[in-house]
């Protein structure tokens, strides 16, 4: 088993949360390693919506106003309104007070990981966390590399190995299981969509069998998905 020198922080998971945490710690002068089990660019099941709250955060933290996001090729579409359907019947359509933006996670996540690297963070891809030792504050990957740090940060998603390694006294497992959900996402090329289905500036939401479904129009087509949780529907 190969050892690694101690870091100030080991961040498990290289999505937006993990990369942002690693980047901020790196900019503050801490020694940080970011472990991502896949290799960039990689896709994620996600509508890719950047709300105004997120856009303001990106501007404040990364100095990325909307124009800069466009210049970096991170914005595919701007939404100025929304529509709500029940089955095929549209029951609501309104303009948004402020626009929302849509990105593709393979580009967005790759960019944020790159910003972390620019801040001095060691970004290790293909590094899947296999064992977490909270007492010793170590993370061992499936390749046998061991990383030790003062702080471990789990940003590895719904199936988080960091979370699963915590004692039940820390995590309410019953509540966590009850709120688990599934999500299915399909990308539809523009040429495969019917003219009547084309959306130019709106996001559509529909409900069927209590399963919220979305249709988001990024450049070159559309992204459609459906999600459901154990106890209640999720509109995330």
C-alpha cells in the first residue's frame, strides 16, 4: 500500500461542490488533494440548470459573471420562462423575473476541476475511494493509494462512500433511505424532435403518476428527465 504525505484536506468527489471546496481551500494556502473516481470530461445525470443564486455565487467566488461563463463555453441556453403541464395539457406558462441558465455537466465539472488545479490543488482522476478511516483521517483508493489529512470532505454524491463510512449515530439512515430517489435522463437531438415540441425560451415541467418530468432545451436538442423519491416527488 503506497503512502502519501499528509494534506490539510482530502476532498472525495470532483463535482461542482468538491471542486469548489478544494479550490477555495487551495486559494487560502492549504495543501489539498481532490479525488475523482472518473476521468474528465464525464457526464452526469442532471438538468444542468444554473439558477440566479448559482450564477451570483460563480461571479463572487470565481469572478465569472454571465458574459465570462459564455466566453468559457459553459452556457448552452438561457431560459426566460417556464410552463407546467399535466399530461399533455398546459396549465401554466409564465415569464421569469430573472433568467436561468443551462450548462452541460461534462464541461462545467471539468472547468471547475481545472480552476481547483490552478489554485494549487492536486487533482487525481481515476481515484475511487475504497476505504475511509475517520479515526486516522485517511482515504484509501481502489488502487491502494492512501491519503492522510487533517480534514476529510465528502462530496461524492448520493452514493457517498464517505457518508456510508460514518456511524449510524451521525447519519439517520432510515430517513436517508426514505428520501432516496431515481432519475432518468435522455438527450434528444434537435432533428429528432417534433416541431410542436420545440421550446425556444422555456423549460417545461409535467406531472404523470406523481413523477415530475422535465424538458430542458440546451443547444443542439433537448434534455428530458424524470425523478421520484421514496416518500414524495422531487423537483430537483
